[in-house]
């Protein structure tokens, strides 16, 4: 079998591919529990102590629950915030003359107005 079926029980990941055909409860129930948190499904089936011991043979690692669900999203949003503030700084540096010109024009207009009075 070329595809892999991973089971997540209590934040441990199990590669159940080689056990599917041997599972006494059938492969369909195990397949239905792959790709998600299968802790409840596994517990509800009332597995024996020996079944739990057998399961350890298929453990391939632990889930890092502190990691973001989609790490790429977090990286992208961090980049975006950094870019946003950098863009704002660039704009301020480039267009500092605009507010200065507005203030200057207002002062000149004010002076002309006062002189006319
Ligand atoms: C690596 C993971 C698993 C292993 C090693 C495993 C092992 C076993 C074993 C040895 C039995 C025979 C009864 C016993 O000793 O408790 C069994 C029965 C059963 N298992 Fe699993 N199991 C696994 C995953 C699952 C999952 C994810 C489900 C999903 C619901 C499931 C559902 C069942 C059911 C319904 C039975 C009862 C079958 C019957 O009594 O007719 N198992 N399993």
C-alpha cells in the first residue's frame, strides 16, 4: 500500500498503514478515524490493555500542540505586519513635503488675509 494513514490519539501520531488488514475491528473503522483527533473513537471502542500496548509499535511521533495549526499563515501574517510598517515609514520619508507644503500654504494665505483687513 503506497498511501499512509496517520492516526492522532492523545497527541501521539500512529502510522496504522501496516496494521489496517490485521485490525480485529476492521480497516474501515480505523480509516474513518485517520487524519483527525481519534482519541474518543479509540477510547469508545473499549480497547484492551494489550491493544494499547500493540498500538505503541505504530507510534511515529508526538504532535507539537504549541505550533500554530497552519504555520505558513502565521509567517505570512507576520511578514505582512512588518511590510506594512516599513511601507508606512517609506511613505513618510518620501512624502514629508506634502504636510509641510499644506502648513506653509495655510500660513501664507493667513498672512495675505490679515494684510487685506
Ligand atoms: C493503532 C491503532 C489500533 C490498534 C493497535 C487497535 C487494536 C485493536 C485490537 C487488538 C482489537 C481487539 C480487541 C482488543 O484487544 O481490544 C481492536 C478492536 C477494535 N478496534 Fe481497534 N485498534 C486501533 C485503532 C482503532 C481505531 C482508531 C478505531 C476506531 C473506532 C478502532 C476500533 C475498534 C473496534 C470497534 C474494535 C472492536 C471490534 C470487535 O469487537 O468486533 N480501533 N482493536
